[in-house]
C-alpha cells in the first residue's frame, strides 16, 4: 500500500479497506502491516499488508 503523501503535513493511506474486505471474503485474516518505504523525515510512505489464511 502506498500513502498519499503531503510533504508539509501527513500521509494518508487509501484503498486498504477494500483490499482487506476482499481478502477476508477469500478466507484470509488481516494480521498487520510492515512499513517498506520512508520519507526523509522518517514518515512511512508505503507498506505491505500481512494476511494469514484461515484454515477450517
């Protein structure tokens, strides 16, 4: 996931809820988020969503 970054204030994550909703329907449980890209001030600019397959 990439953030919409405003260099003067904050960065907003968009589109993550749709991805989570779709993956839950496919049988995955959201487990977390790993930041993978940072701006020069240390602000997170991109990250990976982590899912676990639900086994019944």
